[in-house]
């Protein structure tokens, strides 16, 4: 059994903080949980570029009896995502031993830092709406969404040859979500069955016109009188979120770092001592980039 030392305790503290960090981050993401995520535990620096291959299009050839095959030279597509965002949230704890004794205190300190990073990721992803130009934007600024608009959005993705097996998502702001809950055909038991009952009682829409509907506080808005709310209908491969590991701090600098990794998410938690305030400083940070992967796999739905 290894001896209990200050170094062991310091590492244990960072691991404890890291263990609480990532589940809280994932739980506060909406769009970040729906898009194509690429995470590898490889070290990277801000400004690095990650290449994501995109499958080419092939055509079927009707080969006659005794005929020959027709070789095709497909061009493999490529989407480049630059790791241009290093988001961090830092907080200080005067008495870290008290936090270890009362785990709920750790969550009180940790949650605001993690939520701040989640908000940054969500905002950056939602801000990509303008990159979807292959499909004509639907809806009108300042006008509630209707069943017809939702139908057109689903049809647009079908005509763009989005695979039928791919899940389709619709992320809207709170006002639009409320409007959708009040469409009579979707919110009454006698027209929508159990789904309508859930809308009335639970307040959740669930699935609508083949879209899984979610609401986000970070849907982008532009203009004024009327404000244009840029809701987004898409499938997973329309957007990409790439996350990479940040390097460990240099040895002997007084900082200890631990990685928190869960599924396709990863972040770094660093602890250091601040002599000016006589407290332990924790920095939660993540290096990521996001971009449009398939332009025709999403459509703007304005309201």
C-alpha cells in the first residue's frame, strides 16, 4: 500500500474534481449531444486542423450479360475543422479540505464553471446556422412555426437524400417550442394519442413529423422588429464538433492536471496554488472546434 503523501492527496483532489466535471458538462449540452462528435485522446494545440473524411457518391451500373464493370474514381470529400476555441472557466477554493469532506460543496463550486463551458460550446454550434445554404431557409421571422413548415423541413431533408435510418433533430428556442406545443393536432389526445397526452401533462413534445424536438436557450437571433429566430432542422452528420486533449502543465511548475473523458467528450482540470489569495485555483478547460460537415443535411427554420 503506497504511503499517504501530500502529492498523493493533491492528485486525488484533482481526480475527484475531474470526475464531477464531465458528466455535468454533457448534462448541460443540447446541440453538443446531437451532432457528430470526434474525440481522440491525442495532444493538440490551439490552431491545429483536423481532417474529417466524407464518403463519396457512387452510381449503380446496369451490367449486361458478358459486359464489363465500369470502374469509378470517386473523390473522397474532406471537411476541415480548426481547433480554434480554448474555453476555460476558473474558480478558487479557500479551504479545499472542507470541500473534500462535503462533496456537495464541490458540486456547488464546479457546476457554474462547467455550465459556462457548455454555454460556450452550444452558442458556437448554434451560430453555424448561416453555413447551411444548400436548402432554402423555411419560415418567416416573427411568425410562429406551423405544421406545414415542419412538413416542408422534413421533405427538404428527404429530397437532400438524408438516409432514412438517420435520426432527424429540430432544435428551437423556448418561444418556438411553446408554439409547437399548442398546435392542436399535436397536443390533443384524440388527435395525437399518447404523444399528445405527454405534451399536455409533461410539457415535452418528443417526436414531431419525424423530428426529435429539443429546445435550447442558445438558438441564435438576429434583427429587430421582428426578431428572426434561427431554429435548425438537421441530422447528426450536418455538424461536427471536434475535441482534443490539452497538454499537461510542465513538471515542477506547481500545477497538477487530470483529464476527464466520457464518450466523445474530453476536458482538462488543473489545480494550482495561489499564494496571493492563499487558496487552491481550479481551471476547467477544453480545446475544440466546430464546423458544417454536410451542407445539405440541415435546413434553417426561421420563426
